[in-house]
């Protein structure tokens, strides 16, 4: 990747990379600004590389939750809400859904945040699977 000023530029097309955000000024002229909060450390980049190569040790560490790199990326509440979204997306059974919901609530997620998570994944799911999950989720939330 080439570098122009403080912005990284895509080597083939000159497009901004994910580290850049295009900002349209009041005059309508696009500008680029480096977004530091999206920085990926060399250690995290190496983990991502190993995962992309199906490195069994890296995969096992991530799946088991024993890799410290993973626990540093998201706070407990966000991680629990993402897990809840994943459980809903795959159409998990009541026991798994209840465990994910308990984990989210135990991490400090309020019902409004849980509902926001559910609504956020709705566009990603086919209507039928989403609609079939809602009654179960509602039942689990009310009983918990």
C-alpha cells in the first residue's frame, strides 16, 4: 500500500483503505482523514492472518476463548450481545438462547440493548427464520 500524506492508499485503484474515512466538506469536496480508532495492532493482524490460514492452534484458542487478544477487542457486554446475535441467527434452541440471554444480562445489557441487537440483525436474516425465533426469544425474555 502506498502512503500519501497521512492516508494509506489502495495500491491498484487509489481507493482509501479501511483506515481512512472519506469526509465530504461543506463545499461538497471529498477529503480523507485517518481514523485511528480502527487501528489493528501487529499482534492482532498476525492473529487474523493465522485464522485466515486455518492455523489450528489459533482457531482453537479463539473458539475456546483462551486467546487474550480476543478478550481485549470487545468489552464483556458487547461480546455477550454479539454472541446473542449469533445464537439467534443460527436459530438455536431454547436452552442455548436462554444461556446467551443470561450471559448478556449478566454482562450488564439492558432489555433495550438486547432488543436493539435483535432488531439490528433482522435485515441479515430471512424473514421466515427471524419470525420463527421471535416468539421463542420473547418467551425466554419474559420468563427470565
